[in-house]
């Protein structure tokens, strides 16, 4: 009986390179450009290796999403212990590299059931972590959590930051400076250590 096929030593890192290459192509050119041929060329491997490691392109897309998700979740967990979780979450969601890739996955999810299910699971985990980070930050500063529900505050931070990234990507910048300044003023209110902070109502 023939021995099981093993990857050549030169291909030891091919799987990771394919994942990274797919993310790069999706981010730079859109998910439609991420064909097996294009991804293989970007990774510097033969096209056959794409299907050696991933039976279908959907399997590759799911792995790209999972890999990015784990890194994103780790950043979210770090935010829980940051001195200024609100601004940390704002910075994370303002990263255009991550926002752009997420936009591509959202578009791809409209056509791929497997991607939609994976993206939903990831989004729910992210929201839980973001909400927990905000809850800790607000509770520590005595903010009224009924008036300012952590899940609402976390969604506002994330959605505003991502919206600005999406508009920046197409050259729409009207009102951006004013909105960023407004958000900074709100952060100042919520993180103030003196009597100007938003306090729990008696």
C-alpha cells in the first residue's frame, strides 16, 4: 500500500501563505478577484496546492475568516483590560484594513451560506466582547447603565467608526472631522475622573 501523501518541505508554509494571500487579494481587489489562480499567484505556489489544502474556495474563504476572527477577538479581549476601553474599541473599528476585509466578507456572505453562518457567529462573539468592555468602562466611572446601555454604546462606537472607514474608502469625507471631534468629546465625558463625568442618577 502506498504511503500517505505528504507535503514537500518547500510547501510547509504554503497553507498559511494561501490564507494570507486570499485576505490580501480580497482586501485590495475584492472577493470576486480571489480565484484559485489569482490566490496561488499571490502566494507564490502552484494552483493545484489551493485544492490540496482546501477542497473548495468556500473552505478557503471560511479559513481566512476564522484566522482573521481569532486575531480580532484577541484584540477585543485586550480592550477589556485597557485603561481606556472606549477609545481602544474606536481605534480597532477605525482600522481600514480590517474594515475593508469585513466589508468583502459581508458581500460574499450574500452569496455563500457557509460564509454567512461563520460571519454571524463571529459578529455575535465580537459584539459580546465589545459590550463587556464598554460595560466595565462605564460601570467603573459610575455611568447610569440604564440610560446608557453598554450594548448601545458599543454598537454606536463600532458602527460610526466602520461607517467613516467605508466612506473614506470612496472619498466621502464631508462631516468626518466634525463627527470625530464629537465622538472625542463624548469619550471625554465618559472617561472624565472629575465631576464632569456622566454619573449614576440618584
